[in-house]
């Protein structure tokens, strides 16, 4: 698919930029929620200071590829679960462009969504799989994740993930989270900023995607200063 090759090309520069900056930070656990094809895992594995990587990818086809690529690496723990605000069976809406698969509610009035569906010749509301959802607190209840870097890229479902991390979020040092500028999902990024502020996280860096339709925002837990 030509459009996938185009975004793969742009994403490489974007991910490399984030990694170069993050490589200067001090943390030893990397948590990747929405691992996709392991783009961040491949890069962060180069950081010798990291001794544990947790990966979450609910798309079974992508997860199987992650198993092939990283399944033998004892540093990496792979999970096929989705993370959200509770324990449940949820719908994962699948896209031909796997970057865009999401568990979020779509804004049917979004012109951006209508254009994207036309461009990809699909209706993401019709194609879905059922996945098991657990909470961040549940999974990491007995795990040591202090001095960790949490990356969340779940296509509009970020707030749900953070709602399920009300207790263990205090152990996280850095949070990298995607902020989309379109209105294709029924979500509000201000809720995320308020939640992070309540838990003493402060924005330290923004990384704009080359096409400028979203940015990744890096927050630091101020108790680690």
C-alpha cells in the first residue's frame, strides 16, 4: 500500500528524533503501550541502561509478529492484552493502515475521519476484533517500575489507559503520549493534561510529526527532579 510506505517513511524520522532525545534521559524500564510493529522497542533496545521492556499490543496479527521479532529476548515481556480503565472484553476497530486501529469511539461527524476512510477505502466501524482489556494497576501491581519511561500510542484511547493507572502512575518517571489534532475520536486531550497535572507530571518536550497532524508530548514526574 503506497500510503503505508509514505507514513512508514515519515515515522522513521519521527521515531528516531524521539529516541535521540530520550536516550539522554535516565531510566531503566521502558513500557510500550501500543507497540504496533515494535518500532520503539527496536530503538530502545539499543539503550544499554534499560534492563526491562514491557510491551502491550492487542492486535493479534501485530502481536504474532512481535513474538517472532522479540520473543526470545529475555529483556522483553510481551502481552497481547489491551490496557484501559477496567477489566472487560472490548472491540478493537481494525484499519487497513494498522497505525490507525483503535478502541476509541469515533466521531461520525468528523470530516477528517470521513476523508481518511475514503482514502483508505474502508469503514473502521465495521471491521473489528474482540480483545481482553485489563488495567495498568492490575498488571503492574506487584512489579517494580520506578524510574520508568511509559509510552502510550493507542489512537485516542490514552485517557482510558491512564484512568486504569491511578495507583501505579506515581512510580513512572516519564510519560510520552500522543496528542492528535483531528477530531476523529470522541475524546478530549485536556482531560489527559489535567490528570497528569494532578499526578505531578509536567510537560518537558513536544515532538511534532512531519505531516503535523499530531504531536507526541513528553511529561516528567516532578517528584524525580
